[in-house]
C-alpha cells in the first residue's frame, strides 16, 4: 500500500531522485494521512510561500525562454502548448515531438517554467517550488499570449504535459472547473480556457480531483512506471463527471516513465526509464487523431 500511495507524493517527478531521508519522510506522510490531506497540505504550504503575481509578470518570466516550432503556412495553425516534466526541458524530447507536429501542419510552443525564475529542477521535483497548482498559471498566461500570435489558431489550442507538466494540466482543468485561481494569482483570469483549449494530453501523470470543463483529455500511462500507478486513474475513471470532456486512459504494457524520450537525459536513465517507440507511436496517433478531428 505504501508504494500505491507514494506514487501521488512523487507524481511530480519524472526523475524522483530525492534523498533517502526525504523519501522516508514522504512515506511517513502518506502512512499517517489520506491522499486528500496530503494534497491539501501541499497546497496550503504553497499558498503560504508563493508571492502574489499577475499574468503579465508570469509572461515576462516565460516568453523570452519559449521554444517555438511552426510549419510553413499561410494561415494560422492548430498549436500544442508543451509543458516539461520536473527535471526541466529536454531539447531532443521537444524537437522530436515538434517534428511530428510540424509535419502535420501543427505548431508547438515549448514553455520553460524554470529558466526565467531561476528555479532548480530539484526544487520542483521535491515540491519546494513551483507546484502544479501554481504552475497552472503558466498555461493561462500562455493561452492569453498566443492569442496575439498570427501563426496560431487560438481557437484550436491543445496542451501537452509530461509528469509534473501532466499534473499541472490536471490542476488547470480542475481550477477552470471551479473558477479557482492558481496559487499566486488573485482570481481566476478570464482567458477563455474552455473556449480555446480543445484537448489535453497528459503523459505519465496521475488523476486527482474531478474536473467538469468540456475539454477532451487523454492520460498516457506506463505499466512499468516506478512513480505512477495506473490503478489511480483506473479507479477515478468511472467517477469522471458526465458533463466533463471525455477522459481516455491509454496504458502501455512494459513501458516506463518518460517512455517517449528517444534520447533521455541522465536523470531519466538513472530512474530506469527506457524509450518505447511502439507506445510513443500510439500516443502520437492518438493525439493526431484528436487534433485532426477538431479541425
């Protein structure tokens, strides 16, 4: 049971490399209380420590560090907003996905949540900084900013997140459902989240509180993931609100965390992750079908 619950403690980590002492402390947390109380405590800590900010300030931190990938086109194109895992951006990972998207006439903007803020990836992996309930504001700021980009069809936005990025997307879906502001913002910003976001792709994340916005979503899960138990989402799925967008679970036999990294970074390697081209191709076809179906 400890491993089952520990997955939610380390769900933010594509490379959950906390010290042995930290891991023991995390196990103590989950043994002593429910997942709901753990999440509530994590959110409360973030609310107590995160300084107030605005979408404009967030944009100033983010936009200089965006990596933008667009196909040649004489008209705006559907665009994927791409959110890295807790170890930070991996150039080859972004470029591999961008090549696929661009080849089908789809744009991609990879958002770096760390560089403009001076955040070390270990701070995020250990939940000392930039929890998903705060980072969800990065999604909102990016939606607002791309409305002014002539290359982007802002009515056809998709969000893709990986590990910490996947949980960030789930947090945004839940916050959008409740009009609840991300941590650090005074109120939920009216960026037209449900209007502009047509689909959500969450890789090796997990399922948390229910959301009700009309955004179709896919969870791509790995059977041999050390950090995420597929049973959590399998237990959630029957209770997914009927009025919400459709939630699809894709479980890949034998796949590991970060299975779509053809050239994994050292942290991924040390975490036992392996590239799975079959799972990656299936995930790609699933995303492509959703995007093409939305045009």
